[in-house]
């Protein structure tokens, strides 16, 4: 990173962010210092820093902050001039710095779940709140998917804080007419809930929903979705033109700033850079030998290190994880009702919802398409201990994928958010054994 950029963002991060954002400020400074070692200042890095800065800025400006989960886009929030705070930006964002572990331990000590019962992706929020270290939003929003663990953590946080909360129910069945699980009521069900959510936001914020601004937001959202779909297509190229973590950042930006001009700019930048690599015939991994599918979340306490290790050790590129495989396509939005339909479609197809919210067939089809479209050599599932339903899905899916495509799978238990359960060395050992004895 160029020194002038480093000094600029170091200065912007100074001053008090308030006690409740002290840990977020710590993450900001930690990321800034990690970025300093980069050879050049890359536009997505700047966007990441801006997202962190916007949270503290919103509180100083008196704008309402709404906390939401990792599997819902912030389009409505930006439309109503609310500051989105993806909860996992806090609870999972602490994991690469191991700053979440004291709050996991505290949660255990007070009797709030443990590793086999509640997912540690969101549980640090409870321990941090009980110790006065968690951000407390003005509004809270969550979904019924992808798991009971997430919903329970949000409900507990709602009970502890008394923050006004809206919960959206995500239906089990499909909205696509060509699906064997199609139900004609699904789209109306989600659109109705979305409109009721808008009414709730109007009441809680004492402001009127701006339809013109909403339509502009959806236009920007559509444009960014288009760039990501083009990026996804480019990743089918051999050798893969983008490093393993690139798709993950597309999801990250859409979940924090989807519907904004910044999201359009950064997704276009990623598409353009990837297209340049394809045009020049350059792979992100030198002498690419293995293409890995990762149809689950990555090991967050490792940050990018695990994927970097795979690239350097085995010339292996990971073609997106389950979050980074963002699949919401642009929609027809020529009128207001179509904007609502596009919003609903995005809710149903969002990362880890479209593949995990209904029958296991959703996930099986997702993985089969993933393997075939991206010409994968293997798939790896680092399964969270508390995610028992996903563990069962992975077992069934891996067998079907092997039978239909011949592609081997590695499934192993770990805690992607706590390095003390299965440490990095053990995880890398399992992966090494799999690659060397099965894949190569």
C-alpha cells in the first residue's frame, strides 16, 4: 500500500468511535495494518475500509443503525438512509484476530450454549454484549434461515437489548415454475413481507419510503449483479483468472453496500480486472494444477491464509466458497412492482439461502452445477460442529456428486470461528492428506 493512502486512512480512523464500536475500530486498524504490507493499493481494499468508517460516522451524524444478518442485502436500508451493520462483520470479523474467543468463553461460562449446540458465527455477539463490548443498533432485522442457531442468537440479542426488531420468514418451497418444488404462493409471500417490512421501517424511523430513491437503488443493484454474473462466468476459464478470495469479496460488498454507487464501482472493478487476466491468458495461480470447490463457508479464523497456502503449496485455486458464489441475477425492473419482485427474488436466492433453505435437492443441484460449470477437481467441506443439518446435507451431496461426476470430496469437522477446536495445523494436515492421496 502506498504510504499516502495508509496515512490517509490512519487519520480517518482516529478519534473516538464510542465504546460500543471500540472492537470495530480495532478491526479497522488491524485490517489497515494488514493492507499496508500489500504491494499496491487495490480499490476493493479502500471500499472495505470505507464500510468500517461508515458505521462510526453514522453514529456521530445521528443516523439510525440497523443490524442485519449476512444473508440479506441492504437495499432497503440504503433507500431509507439507514446505516446497515451486518452483524457478522462484528462477530465473525473478530475471528481472524482471535478477538472473538474471550466472548465465546464468557458465553460458555454464563451458560449460553457451547460449540456443539450454537454456531459461533454469531454467538460472540451475546458474550460481547453482556460485557458491554458489542455494538447496539437502533433497529434489528433477521431471517428465519439458514439455521435455527442464527435465529436463536438474534432473538436472544433482541430480548437482552429491547431493540425494535423485525423478523422475516423465508419459505421452504421454490418460486421457479420449472422446479419440482414450485409453489405459486412463494413470490407473493415474500413481496408481502417486504412491503410490511417497509411499513415497519417507516413507523420506526418516522420517515416516508421514497419510491423514486428505491427504484434508483434497484437500478444500481441490478448493475452490480450483472457485473458479478459476468465475473462468475469468467471464473470458468482455465486457468482461473482470479485469486481464491475474490468471489468472497463480491458477496461482502453486496451484503454491506448493495444498491449503492460504491457497490457498482467495486464489482465493475473486479469484473474488469478478471477480464483482463482472461484476455492475457494469465491465471491467478501460477501453473494451476487443482480447482477446488468449497460449498460451505471458509475457515474464518484463518482469514485468507488457508486459501493462500493452498495456492502456494499445491498450485490449487479455490473457485469460490458458498458465500462468494453469489447467484442473484439482474431482474427486469421497468416498473415499481417489478422492483419489489426483484427484491423478493434476491431474498430467495441470496448466498446460502437459495441453496440451503429448503429440500436437500436444492443443495445437491447447486453442488452438481458448481462442479460441472467450473470443471472442479474436488470439493472440500470444513463443517462447523453446530451445523448438524448442513453436515448431513454435505454427506448426501458428496456421495451423489461422486457417483455422477467422479469428483472426490473431503468432509471434516472443525469450528471455522475458533482456532482452539481444530487448529490450523490439523486442518492443513487433513487437506494435505486428501490432496496428496486422493486428488493428485
